[in-house]
C-alpha cells in the first residue's frame, strides 16, 4: 500500500510539473504576440531610414561624379593652354636668341634701304620732288635710336608705294630753263604725269625715257582737263586717253630696285 501511494504521488507531482511548464511556456508566446505590431513598425522605420540614407548617398555620388567630370574638363583645358603657352615661350626664346644678331645687322639694313629709297625717288616721275627728298634726308638722323629710324624708313617706303595707287591734282610751278610758270599738275599713280596751264592752251606729258616734257595736242589737253576735274572730285571717273609717262626701260629699273629692297 505504501508503494502504491508513493507511485501515485510521484505521478501527481509529474503531472503538476508538466502543467506548470506548459503554462509557463504559453506566457511568452502571449507577450510576443502582443509585441509583434510594435516590432514591425520599428522594422519599417529602420527600412525607411535606410532608404533615406541610400537616396542621400546616391545623390552625393551623382554630385561627386559630376564634379569629377567638370574637374577633368578643366584639367584638359589647362593642359591645352599650358601647351600653347609653352610653344609661345619657345618662340620667344628663339627670337631672343637671334635678337643680338638682328640688332647688329640693323644699322647696315637701314643704310641700304635708305640709299635705295633715295635712288627710287631720283628715278621716279618728278612729282613732289622736294617733299620726297626731304623725307629721305630725314632718315639720316643719327641721334635717333635704330628702331625708330627703321620705323621712319618703313613709313617712308609705305608713302612711296601709296603714290602708285593714288590720283592727285595740285597747282604748282613748272621750271623750264629760265622760265617759271604756274600750272596745274595731274598725276595718275605712276602711269602718267601731266601739266596744263590755267588758260588750257598749253600742256605736256612727262616722258621718263627722255627726262623731258612733251607737248600735248588739243584733244590730249582736253583729256588732262577732264582728269583734273576727276581728281578734284568735280567729275565722275571715266577712261582717259593719254600717253603714259614711263617707258619699258624705266619700268624695269624701278622693278629691279623694288626687288632688291624686298630681298
């Protein structure tokens, strides 16, 4: 009997312990079920926060990529400018290297160009002779720096070359032996040089090959009269039938001087 009681008691204790364990196990499940909505909200909040951070990182990445592309373009532009500057510096250094030789040769060059210009004026048509010779003489001013003398010389050459593209008319004095009279001069570039007395009864054309004035006929004087009006903007330009002043020999001599001056 005692043994049976002990067995029943042991069985009751085991059943009690089992029930208590089951009850204890059910209690957390009830708590977890209550905390589930709150956990999901926290998880969603973390996900949303992570999405915001990801979007911010993507925006920053795009900004950095754009900045990198801009810097790369600026770098390429600077490289190109630096290369161009280096090329200019190389040219300047080369010019400076030859500067001493140029300075040494400048006085001799000035003298040659001045002499050829004086020769040009002497062989050219005899217009504005005193003015042109005075211009050439002013080039021999030894007190001027070599660079300024060269600039004056080039300016004188430009003035002489411009005469060949101009039509000019002026009143001046014509000296023929001991006779000096007032006449109207007409110059057509370097093609023709003519004069006409104020009454229109006498006129002449310069003949370079003979170095003298040749008298003009009545119809030629009429052409000179028209040319004077054209040069003074008193008549519309038109074709003039007049003899030319230079001949082939004079032209060739002037061309030779020009070629020597440019060499």
